[in-house]
C-alpha cells in the first residue's frame, strides 16, 4: 500500500527551540533512504522551511502556508497555489483599517515571494521580522499602503495579543472568500496568530491534492496545534505529539512522544523497523 507520511513543523517535528534535532535529521534521512514518502505541512514559507531542511533529502512536494502553496523540491517550483482576488484583498485591507491594526502581507511575482509591512509599532511583529532576518536572511519590504502592491497576494499574517487578534478576526470573518487559522503562538504565553488566505486553501485540500498527485492509498499525519485539525481530517491515520493541544489529541488516532523527544521520528522508525 503506497503510503505518505506528512508532518507539521513547529511544535511537532521541530523541538521547542524551533529546530530539527540531530536525531530527527538522521532518522528522516534513513527513512527516506529506505524508500518512504515523507512530506511537510506547515504555516511557514519556502524560504524558512527549505533552509531548515537543507540537510534532509526530502523529495516529495511540501505544503506551505497552511495549504496556500505546494512546492516541489525537485523541480524547485510551486505546483499549486491559491491567490486572493483583488476584491478580497481590498476588503481585508479595509477590515484591518477599521480596527487600526496591521500585519504582514505575502505576495508572489513570477513565483518569487515578497513579504510586505506598513509599520512596525507592534513589538511582536518587530521580533518576528528580526528573528527571520537573522536566522533565515529573509527580506521584508516596507510600503506606505498594502493597497499599493499589485503582485499576486496570497496571505496575511497578524501576530499580537489575543484581544487585538480577536478585533481583527471579528472583521475578517465577515469577508467572503477567505479562510483563516487562528491559534496561540507556541513560543509565547500571550501572543496569538491570525493567518488569512483564500477559502480554497487549507491543509485539508492540500493533502487531498497530494493524495491524487502521488496516487497514495494511505496517508499518515502528525501535528500539535489547532491549525493541524484540517490536516488530520484529510489523513487515514493521525498522531498528536504529547505536547499537542487537547482538541487535537481528542481526534487523533493516538498520542505519541513529544516534539522534544523526537516523537515523530521515533514513531516512524518503529513503524518501519528502520
């Protein structure tokens, strides 16, 4: 039976320092070398994900930005993408203006990604940008107004205290044509994410695409957070790491060891006897 193993990153495959352990790197390479099909489903972009996995021989398309993009590491191109219409982008910008909030806007131009921001009066966003510049050499571009950007807009990210995220969410939820993921930042006690994208995008739809694309008969998924619920629903088996949210554990096939104990890698090694 042709099987695909697919894992979330933060809080699942990555440890509490947002890194791949040496154990997991070696285990994944052994498993992939033995012939298993292994992929990723993450909210992260290609730039950060590919740098994290530069020492892992992934050769299966990976799901990025909660299902907005699917990237093929072999051909080095996006094989599927979901963009936001001009009308939806205008409505999102109008919505965040109403509550005097801002965030990050992601766009594609000839398959090259650009990340835009308007202001950095939000400490959480300043830290987010600083970390990704330092660790992944990512480039962020300041603009006076998101509406001035005319590339293909694919994604908005908001990171703030829960009360501010709820203010944005109350406006975004009224817009037709958008999907979203709202969840607590696992690396902070008081910050939440709201990620906004096309309603055609989700980890669920992306996994269904991979099922057909790779002609997989069985899919096994791993996750930890609320944005992994769509991933789990698309899988035949789904495993929550020990540090996962209770809501995810409730729908999981079983609970495995934690991310800091290399739970995903160890489970796969045991399952495949590698």
